[in-house]
């Protein structure tokens, strides 16, 4: 084990707490600080996840000399300014998905990290999960033959009183950036960057995309069909289909609940492919990877590169353009 990497968490909401719980599963990590907009919330967070330093502003957290790396857990619209703040203070950063609202912001964040030679990574946690890594292995081994299509859906109903963040345009609300991003990530990690992008959405009362349908086309004839929604509960599965078989990631394809089903040849044979399971929500895998990078003195992840992060954001921009999804930050 290398030195202990000292983590701070910026924002004290839903995902901040889950990440803090999983950080305890990372041997060389220690959660030492939290930064919140209010001391009341910082203290409440520290009651559940004890830390040495509670800060009542994000600036104070970013300036804390006892912190090596900061996990950004604020709504999408704040990622840009929060990441820049931390980088300016020389802190390594793991930033929640979506990395930013658009590729203009993403480019500026990447530029600053590279200029300052400070570690920066998008918290696309699915990329570090055992079943995702297994799927990549199976694809590389040619188990599906030529992949012709990816079908992915992610839908849930946030509840009777709409969660403000998910529906608030000022916070980057909408299904595409919040959950559709996992569909897009899955399609791109199997088929690469699409050559043609078509998309359409239906708005919620606040104007954000309540539902978003996306079609990717590739020059070699492959296609991806992706759907995200806050209106209904969907299967939230992913199918990767090739000339020699099909892989299905069962419900909640992007998280640790997913099971890999492999249908070699025709659809009458099923092999369930087991992957090792650990306790926790699954955020420990990405946190462990960040620690490994920092122990090695890397400024970029070899698994989730900043170029991949930018490519994903450029594709999300193109989907939004096609579907008519706009945020104030695009002006
Ligand atoms: N990887 C995943 O599985 C996953 C799951 C859920 C969410 N996420 C991502 O994590 C981010 C946060 O999502 P969440 O569900 O944790 O949101 P949340 O519960 O609303 O928490 C967001 C936190 O950000 C801070 N904040 C700063 N400015 C805010 C504002 N104007 N309005 C609301 N909160 C503000 C607040 O903390 P303080 O008041 O303490 O400053 C708040 O508790 C999103 O970008 C989302 O996409 C990822």
C-alpha cells in the first residue's frame, strides 16, 4: 500500500453520502474533509461520515492544505465552476457525471488541468465495474462476431413530488444528461463515436427533456437505439447484438446489480457469466482507480481519459442540438 490519499467531498447530497460510504472500502483512502454551502449541512454530513475538517464553503474546502483530491458531488450546472475552483488550488479532482453541461465547459476544465498538471477524471463509475470490464473482454475476444447494434434504456419515475434537481433547467435537469448519459456511454464504448446522430425529446412542464430518444448510425451499418425517461419505469437493460451472439446486461445495466447474459449463436442457449461481487454501492472501484493514479503520480486516467470525456460530451451536445435541448450555459 502506498501513502494514504486524503479525500474531500464537495457538496453533501445524495451521491456524496453513497460515495463517502464506499470510500471506506478503499484501503489507502481517507475521507478527511467535507465542503458544503452551509455549516449545518457540513456538520450533519460529518455526523454520518466523520471527517477532520468541516467547511461551510466550497472555497474553504478547495484551499484546505490537508486534502489531496476532491470529489465533486453538486448538480451538473455547478461542475464547471467547482472543478475550476479545485484545480486552481492544485487539488486533484474526480467530477460526477455529466462532467459539465457542454463541450465548451469541458474543454476549459481539461485545459486547466493539463496546464496545471493536476489529475482530473470524470466519475463515470460504470467504466470501473467488474461486469463492464468483463463485457469489454468478451467483445475483444470476438464472442459476438461483428457487433451490429446496441439497444439501451434507462427510465425511472422520480416520484410524485418531482425532484427539483432532475427537472430544474438551471441545474442542468432532464433525462439525457442525468440518466441517458449511461446509454450513450454504453453505445460509444461498444461501437465508438457515431457517424450520424438523430434524436428527439418530449419536454416536462419545466421545459427539460422528460423523455429522450436517440439513434446512432455508423458507416459500417451498425446502429444504436437509446431511450431515457423520467415518465415511466423502464427495464433499464442493455443489449449488445452481433453476428455471432448477443450479450444482455440485465436491469440497471450500468451498476453492480446487472447480470451478464450471453446468448451464443441463436437465442436458444443462455450462459450466465459471473463476475466477482463486493459489498458497497460500486463507487469504490472508481475511487480505487483514482488512488492508483495518484499513487503513480498520473495526471490523467489511462482508463477514462479526458479525450474520452470530451468525446462523450461532444456527442451529448450533438444529441441536444438534434433534440432541441438547451441550457443557459450554451448561450
Ligand atoms: N454516479 C451516480 O451513480 C450518480 C447518482 C446520482 C447522482 N449523480 C450525480 O451527482 C450529482 C449530484 O446529484 P445528487 O443526486 O447527489 O444531488 P443532490 O442530492 O441534490 O445533492 C447535490 C448537492 O449539491 C450541493 N448544491 C450546491 N448548489 C446547489 C443548488 N443550487 N441546488 C442544489 N444543490 C446544490 C448541495 O450540497 P450542499 O448544500 O452541502 O452544498 C446538495 O446537497 C449530479 O451531477 C448527478 O448527475 C451520480
